[in-house]
C-alpha cells in the first residue's frame, strides 16, 4: 500500500519540470517543480511540508496556470539555508533570486499556506511590483489571537509499526478536521514530509512578522481559512478583518468544516477560489 502512495506522488512529479537554483553561501540547491502553462502561480508549502502539500490542487490549477511549487530551504528535497534556521527573510531572498531563473522577471500570483504564508508575505514585501495577488491560506505570523498549539505525538522514536497511528493523531490534531479525510495518501505525505524536515518554523508563526510585511508590501490580497482550523480556532473573522485593513477589496473564503490543510481536505473549494481570483483578464 505504501508503494502505491509513493507511486501517486511519483506520477505527478514525473509530469513536472524540475529546476534547481543555488542556496546562497552554501553548496546546496533549492528544488522547484513546474506544471502546466499560462500565467505563473507560485505555491509555497507549509512548515514540515514540501511541494506535496499541494498534491490535490496541482492537477486542476495546472490547466489554468504555470504552477510553480518549490521545496523551501531545509524541507523536502531542498538543502538547508546558510543560517541553519527557518528565517522568512532569508527564505524570501532565496526564493526571489531563484524565481528569476525559474519564470523570468515577469509578474506572478503568489499563494502561501501556513508558515508558507509568512514566507510568501516576506517575498511580496521584497518584490511587491512582481506580485499580482498574494493569497494567504491558514497563515500564521499575523499577531492575532489563536488557541494554544495542539499537543503532538512524538513519532520519531516509536517502532515503525506505531508510527502511522502517531502521524494520524498529529494530522487530526493540527491538519485535517474530518477524520474520514485522513486517508492513506495523507498519512504517507505526513510521514515523508516530517521525516525530511530539517528546520522548525513554529516559533515564527506566533509572531506578527507577516502582519508587518503586509504593511510594507501593499499588494492585492485574498484569504482562505478552514472554519475548523486548529491553529485559528474561533478567530477566523479577525483574519478577514485584518486583510481588509490592507486591501479593502480582498476576497475571503471560509471553507465550512475544513481544517488547517484545507487544500488537501477541500481541494475543489481552494481551486475554484484561486482560479476565480486569478482569472486571467483581471490577473
């Protein structure tokens, strides 16, 4: 069964174009995967993730856009940054440098999930004239009320036979609200992504660093949150109001019953929103 889910990932990966760009001051590389044709749409994954955080949305989005999905430094197949920490400013500089090689110097849509939303905001502040719209999905770093972080099961020291249930428990605690949506593919992705994650990002998400960068960037905004996001709790409306402070026309989608990893749990809702908001004549 495990091999079947690995093959699902490999099949989508095989349809992509792979580009590597340097990690400054190291001998490492960032890996970028690209699908489709059309206006560029850059998808930034969350903490302890990889490009596979978007596995259920890439096929539909790539029919409308050139979908660009990097592995952040120190995650997935990308090498760690020179600093050895999850610094969104450093990440933004590396992504900004890499984007010129990946898509040239034109404008692009930008989507960031969770910690990836923080990184995307820093990137938007770095090169605001290139960002057509920044869409935040369950992003942290806003300096807004949030529930206490859920307790997680420490899986790495467990016997291999017990690790799948630990990953299931962690997905249920943080990522996916409906237990029936925690399927074998989600378990496989969670296991692989957490195994390959070499940096910790949680401390960044409890700051207001993204909020400060939004004030600098002043780019068109939009937001997507699951109504059952464990990282936001009952405070979703505060996120919508904050985005409106920076962009009075910012659309906002609250996906009923979805958790933090809304792009996996409710991919159709996310796809439809992104296609609508990034519709080519307006975007």
